[in-house]
């Protein structure tokens, strides 16, 4: 039997980094920069006013005060965006707005609050040093500066910076395209009536949502019957268009294990992993595309995704937080755990109290308790019993 850690590294090796692509900024949110971003132009691009007020020569208003204000004729109006602002003649002021280019000859701005706000003449009540309230070209970014390193995650501020530098697109590690393929002849679409023995399909949306939450792109192919020919046909129709296939169902020890029957000896290794839930697992390459086969029981499928796929997907896409936040907490009640299995139990954390309450039975079809949990208790292989009050590792999954 394989350990959880061994199967984790097997899957992490299988899923490799996609080639960088150039994406428009609109599509780059949450992605990771594939290379250092070097500014081609400075920020600000030109000297401009930091205030609404008047552009002046500091020497013309030296000594201005409330007791002895200085009055200057106003030569021109320079709103933001004006591209033909005239030069400032000595002994005059231009009315200027925040972000407008400083006129040639001006070296300071007096904010409107320190003046009478006049439009023909302006009376200024305070002196200003040269450079005051002027944003100088390049003071934020100089051309040639590395403003973001390769590996930076592009959130609002990073994308804002890239846009400010005039770049419409950026080179990023693209999201992996993942096909979630659900097998099972018993599966019926939600909203449709069931015959006795049929169930509503639920792994598809569950795994696709988990894939998206991990930062990748998911498409679904559902209701693939437990028939080897049908499975091959379904897989072959889509595998060349994706970077990874995740199947659910058909990998246990029974008969009619369609995924196992179809892919054993075809590049996919089927193994038992020393864990609960999720013991039957498989992974390998089909047509050069990684295929990871998860068990069909919903809790097994989602726990397996958490343990094996989420870390591998995020690592391949260069995304941070490949591991969930670990919180060590005190058990509120005793629990038993199978020998020689790393057990993942559902739980609810009280972070203030530092406690964790296990919820629901350990079996892998109790989906309701998975939905109520905010953490997984990670119980080591050799542990068979924990008393209330014991300390246990939990993974924050919500
Ligand atoms: P299997 O691994 O195919 O033997 O399935 C194990 C259990 O999970 C069975 O009870 C299946 O009906 C159930 N199951 C398998 N696939 C799905 C699915 N996509 N949605 C909901 N339940 C499923
Ligand atoms: Mg099945």
C-alpha cells in the first residue's frame, strides 16, 4: 500500500506547468506572472500637480502669508488631460488641477484652500518651497525597474499597476484546463425523476467547483455509463483538449469498475493508498495527458481532491498556498481511527476556543457532514484512538 505522501508526490510530478501565455488584463486576474515585469516607461510619465490649485514659481510667492498675501494674475487653466498647457510667465499663476501636467517654468503648486480661488487674479496666503505638491516624473517607477517579479499573483493592485504602465496584456501561467468525468450507470441529472436504484449525479459539480476554487478551469462530462467502450469513446472525445482529466467512480474492487477496466495497463496505475476515506486511487498518462482517477463515493472523491489534486494543481500553476492552512486544535470528544490508515475526518473548528468538533460518521457517503464541515481532521496512520482533549491537526478547507 502507498502512503498518502507517496501518492501526493506521484500526482504532483504528473501534473506539470502549462506554457506561459499572453492574456489581456481582463483575463489575467488571479493568474501568476510568468516572467519579471519590467517597466518600459516611468510613472508618473511627466511632472504633474498633486493638488487642485495654482502652479507658480516658488520664488514669486516667497514670504506670502495671511498677513501679507501675494496676488498674481491667472494666465491659463490647466485641467487634467490638457496637452497644450502654455508655459508660465514670471509673476503669474496658472490654475491647475490634480494630475495635470506642470507648465514649463512652474516649480510648485499652491492648493486652492490656501488661496481665494480667483480666476482672473489669485490671492495666495501661504508660501511654498520649490517642488511642493508636484509629482515628479519617475518618482514611483523608473523605466527599466522590475515592478513585479515572476511568480507574483495578479490581484487588483498588480493589474492596476500594469495598466498604468500602459500594458494591455501580460505574460502569465494559464489556468490548467481540467475535464471532470463522472462515471456510473446509476447516475441521473438533478431535476430529473429517479427510478428505484438510480441516484442524482453530484460529483461533477462538486469536483468542477473544487477545480475552479483551486484556480483552474473545469469542464464536465457526466453520465458516462459503466461500459468500457463508452468510457473510451467519452474520454477520447475530450482528452486532447484538456491538460488534466479527473474521473470519479469505477476504481474499487468490485465488478463493473469501468475506469479501472478501461485504463489498467494503458498508462494508469491503480493503487491502494493507506487512507480513509479514499483508499482506491489511480493516476497516470493517457495520450500524454495526466489522468487522475478518484473513487466515486462523494466524500472520498472530495477528500482525495483536497489531499492530492488541489496541492498539485496550485503548484503547477505557480499559485501560492498549495497547502491548506493548518490549525492545531483540541478535540471536543473522543474518536477512533483505523490502524495503518491516515484518516481525514470532517470537523468544525472554534478558532477562538482552539477546539475542533468532529462531525458525522467516518464513512464516505455522508455528504451532508462534508457540507457542514469547515476543516478536515488529519489523523496519523498509527493513531487508533484519541481522547477528548487530545491535540489534532486540522486543515482549513472553507
Ligand atoms: P464507485 O466508486 O463507482 O463504485 O461508486 C461508489 C459510490 O459512489 C456508489 O454509491 C456510487 O453510486 C456513488 N457515486 C459514484 N459516482 C457518483 C457521482 N458522480 N455522483 C454521486 N454519486 C456517485
Ligand atoms: Mg460506479
